[in-house]
C-alpha cells in the first residue's frame, strides 16, 4: 500500500468529472490513504455526498457552517489534519477563486487556510481551458507552488475535442504517489532496458525468452517517482509505459543496442534489466520457412553485442547497474558478471523467483558487499533498488 497513513482531503468541485472522483477516492483508500471529502455546492449537483461518505467511511463536508464541527471551524480543523489537499475535478471557477484567495465556501476557505501542499486536477471545456483568463490563473497557481495535474486532451462530455479533460483516476493516483515519494533522483536522467528481445528466424518465428518486463517497468516507475527523467527501452511486452516515462519500443537485441547507445552518454544512470538474447540468427529467412523445403533448416547463431558492457566502457558514461538471472550459484555467477562487465552494482535473482510474476527476491552485489532484500512485490523491490542506487551515487 503506497499511501499507507497519508491523510488526504479530496476536494470535489462542480463538473461532470465529479463522478470520476468517486473512483479516485476508492483508489486512494485502496492504497491505504485516509481520505476526507469536501465538496462545493456545485459538485453536489453531479454526485451526492452519500456516495463519497459510503466510499470513505467518513461524513462529507459541504458547508462552512456545518454544525457537526464543535468549534464551528471546519476549514481549520479539516485542513490541519491533512498531509495533502487534492482537488479533483478542479473547475475553472475554483482555479480563479483560488488565485484570488477567495474564501466564499468551505473548500475555498480550507485551501486558503491550509498549511499543507495543494494539488489540483483541472477539468473543463476546452474553450474554458484555453481562455487567456484560465491560462493566467494556472500560471499564477504554478508560481504559488500549487501542483497542476493535467489536464488531458480528448473527447469531452460536451462533445467537443481538445485539452481540458480531467486525468483518469489511475493517472491522478500515480501523481499522488509520486508526490509523496522522496526525490532521491531529482534531475537525474535514467536509461533502463526491460523485457525480452526477439531474434527472428523468419518473418513469423523467432528466439525469445520468458521475461515479462515487470521488473524493468517497476524500476522505470520507481525512478520516475523518485524525480528522474526516465527513458525505457523496451522489448516486446504487453504493458503500457508507466506514467511520465518515455518508452522506446524495440524487438531485437541489435535494435535495443542501437536505441541504448544513442542515449547512453546523455544518461546519468543506466539499468540493464532486459533479458537480452546472447545470440541472433545469422541466416534469418526473408520469407516464411516451409516444411517441405527438404530437411530440417539449419539455424546459424551469431553473438549479439553486450549492451551493458559497452555502456560501462564508455568514457565518462553513466553509473551502470546490471541484473543477473541464474538457476544456481547466484552469488558466484552474479559477481563474475559484475567483474566481467566492469559495473559497480548488479542485482541477482534466481530464475524461478524473477521471471514472469509480480514478486521477486533480489540480492544486490556491490563493492561494499552483499545486500539481500526481503522477498517482495517487484514495485517494492524497485523502490529499494532505487534507494540503493541513490545511496551509491550520492544523490540522496
Ligand atoms: O521481466 P520479468 O519477468 O519481470 O523478469 C525480470 C528478469 C528476471 C528478466 C530480470 O530480473 C533479470 O534478471 N534480468 C537479467 C537477465 C539475465 O540474466 O541477463 P544476462 O545474464 O543475460 O545478462 C546480464 C546483464 O547484462 C543484464 O543486465 C542484461 O540486461 C545485460 N546484457 C546481457 C546480454 C547482452 N547482450 N546485453 C546486455 O546488456
């Protein structure tokens, strides 16, 4: 649970996207956050407070003069208890009122009286978003240190198409988790490889392996949440890129090699998580091989470039982290790979633990020794590995 113990005030303002705030509340609560909802009067025209009360298990506040607050100071009490105020959806009117410090309803008064950070997820018609008044307001909110999440572009409830849609609840959740993550890799550029490679035998067949990409994608997400600019060079896998990560799709080891070498010198940290094929097919057929071609077709293999070793050999290159998946003798083989590729840190895992699933068991090997991590979901191990890298690179 990535938001365990965090206290969040979820402000909901009047707009059709208010119905998505119910799903957002559910996602925040699922990650362990304690959520208190405050609605504007406008929001109650779209969704009733009862919906949010049922999902949060707490009374919902809409009125500054709510008699349930014994001291009649709901705006102070509710904002003082929060680690974050998140307003989603945030209407054009709410943004304008916040810019001017108005305190004409409970939510606006809480925002003005807060001593915690404020994130807002704007949602409005595209013309309202593009209006110079709204753009001025957004610039002022940014200057005041308020985080602006989105908006997204696309089809709007009114039927028009353009910028102004609220980010999806899952995307807002990712931003909230990133907000609470210590920025151990702030302003670092991190390059990561993930997934398998596919070495063609003919146009429809090839040599590949069982890497799902989960470990590499988890690291890309954790690095981005830690404040890095992340580029993910990905072999063929079935996931969307983590939010805010620049993904480059490749298929073969040669394509992965080219994509990495074009960016390695511009990176501060390189993490090779991909299960790169050691060999490719030298005599790959341009047309589909036919069974009746006379005998079993010979497959000639030729060695692929070692991407990690080449990046590690770059003069002034990035801090390099390798992975080693072994079926036995983990320490001996992982350490041998670390020495051979001349890299400061390697993460070892057994193939039965590492390939495929959501969990893993990692042992880190570096100049200081051996660091076994407790078996955990790949997302958690990724967070710990990023902490270890920040520690070794002196960036925390
Ligand atoms: O994708 P998942 O299902 O989540 O599984 C994750 C994983 C098991 C694939 C991952 O945790 C892992 O261990 N990746 C490395 C797999 C491996 O054993 O690689 P290797 O021993 O072939 O290579 C060692 C290191 O050199 C790796 O960092 C690899 O990316 C890199 N390498 C290898 C060969 C090559 N030609 N170029 C490389 O860069």
